[in-house]
C-alpha cells in the first residue's frame, strides 16, 4: 500500500510538472505576467498612463495586421486576434514565439531531408494505381495528393485484419512478435508499465537476445507522467535500443508542442500494426480509467508494411543518425490473394500540409450514401466543420460516435460547442454510454475506410506526428462498418433537447475555451 501511495504521489508530481511546462501553462504564465506588469506600470507611471495605453493599442493594431496577412487557418486567425486584442504585449510576443520555429528549426530541416531521401524508396506500381483509377478516380486523385507529401504508394495484394477492440489486437500482436526473425520496430505515444507492456517486453527481451534488432521509441510526455527519465537505459541493458522523442524541457522552445502521436509496430518489414491502441493497460481494459475503453486497430501483412518501416526510420533518425533505409528494405515481401487497395500514410506538423485533415475532407466530399466516424475528440476547425455539415446537407448519412465518459473535461466541453451546429445540419451525434471511445476511424459507402491515430481535433490535425491507413475495397472495410453498427447499439443519440438541457457551466466553459482552442 505504501509503494502504491508513493507511486501515486510521484505520478501526481509529474502531472503537475507537465501542466506547468505545457503550452497551456505558458499561456497562463504570460497572461499573469501581463496583468502584473501593466498593473505595475499604471501604479509607477500614473502620469504616463495615456501613453502606455496608446502604445498598447498601437502594438495590438500592428499585431492584428500581421495575423490577418498570414496563411493561418481562419479559426486560428480568429483565436490569435482575440488573444492580441486582450493581451497586446504578451499576445504579440507569444505569437512571434510560436511562429518563429524557436528551437525546432533543426528538426524541421532534418525531417525535410528525410522526406526527400525517402520519397522514392518504395516505387509506386503503375498498374496498381491504374487499377485504383479505374475503380475510383476520386480515390486515385487523393492517392496522388498523399504521394506528394512522402513515400506513400498504393498497394494491392495486402492482407488486412481489423481489430474492434484493443484486447484482440494485443493478442494478435503477441503472436506476431513471437514470429520475428530480423527486426521489431515499435513507436508509441504512450508506453506504461503494466500487464500489457510486461508481456510485450518479455518477448522483446528474448528476441533481442536471439539477435533480432529490437527498437522502441515513445513520446517525451511519458517521462512526466508514466516512466522514469532513465527508462531507455533500462531497456538498453536488455539489448533493446530505445529513444525518447522530444523530451519535454521547460519553456525552451516550441519543439515540445510537436508530439509523436503515432502508434506503429513493424515486424521484419512484412507485418505492421497501427490504430488507436497505445502500450498501456487501459487500452486493453485491464485498468478501468473512464469506464469501458473502446479502441480499434489494424494489421497489414504484405508489402504495404514497408511504408511503416520507412515512417519509423524517418523519426528514429531525427537525431541526425543515419536512417538505415537499405538495411531494412531490401528483403522481398510475400504478396497475398487479398482484394482491394491499401495506402499507409503519415502526417507531419512541420511541412505545412495537413494530410490527415485533407484525407478526411476528401472522403466526406466524395461520399454518396454514408460516412460513419468514431473519434474521442471533436474540436473542429472551420474547414472540417463545413465538410461535415455539407455532406449531411446533401443527403449523406453522417454519424459520429463520441465518448460517453470523457478523459479530458475541457476537450469534452469544447466538443459540445459544435453539437448544435452539426445537429441542425443533419449530422447525427452519439455518445458511447459504457465509457470512453478512443478509436479513430472513418468508413464510407461500404467501399472506403481509414483507421489510424488521427483525431478530429487541433492537436492531431495541426501539431502532432500522426499515421493512418487508407483502405479501398478491402475485406476489412466491411468489418469496420459492422463494428460501427455494433457500437452504435451501445450509444445514446444527441438531440436538440439534450443539447438544450446541458448544464450552463458546461456550456460556459466550452464557449470560453473555444476562443483559444487552437492554442490548447
């Protein structure tokens, strides 16, 4: 009991540190500094109050003109205009700080180089793209767009297996890890010690001792809430190479804002896993955090798995080490007698191209009968909200399943600010009554689907490294739709009446937070 109490205290301290050194913490600090500074100036220089106010207004006007002439998303522009109007001094400074790439210029340069180096590592089979074009010209156009952003060819003859629960994916993952002969790459946003990770680590340790190249990478936020800072050394003693992506440092740069939210396992370049499932016990319902945890995953078997090999090596080599592409991409990969087309892809916050959002919008715009979505968050920019509403207004059955029990109260309240507008446009919203939905999936017209790590919120669409798989005509598409309909039977419909009946405190907090949603 004593150890458990000490562990909880330690995690509480890490959580507090994470909050203090987060982007939100910085916003609050700058706000308090401005209030204190302006108050002090008014007291110390009473006779100059008019000049101080005039200077603040001038700075605010110049800052607003700067924002209006940028290429920011309109929603983000509106947020910055509010911030600068209210806090002209520190609002302008904070805007400069976030737009000048302070501290992550090197990362941006390296990732650009990695993108160029890897662009043609896996050739696009012309016959495959031609077949996709014949089946769906719109899908082929989207594939050509995605191809522009990196090494993301379209594959055929790839086996796809959909997992409607994290527990099912975990069982299959253990089986596939046992088959590894040459290498295992694992990259996750969250890694936490417990039943899930212990079982995986036992296999990784044995495989490393047998000569398999085992590499693990997790996001730096784990160091503040879940793992000790020296955890990579512990894994290295077991023969496992380990990296922490972007360890958090207090207020040094904007680099900490770009998190590695991807979930990737690649085995021998032949099998790959992705989806919403992180390596922690709540994802397989061994730990009850927010009721029943609904998550999903996808396994690829075939050449398409090599795209995830490339993705992993790109971020693994962000510290300037060699990407080692030839070492892990030279082996032939078996093809399977499987229908449809598969396109793994990733999204980087550093290239100015919101691939994840554009793929979602493309699916919404091409849908004819239905678009069924599962997402843990619904914090939309203007483009995404317009695409959802337009699809519903032209007769497409747009349904979205959201959590019934939230993991973040602020995100939950923000999501509810969109309910009235979406509902009036005909978008059908549902909440998962048993607990928390962490799945990120789109399924369209029984033919197309996306499963991956990309949420419908600003952090995923603008600030995170993400990944997903686009499916067209694969057997997994029917499984995704069947899972959506099963999940729907455990949901409550959001109605006009339920929106009106929401507590005023929830509405107020959502409306207030919405003014700075892109900054959170």
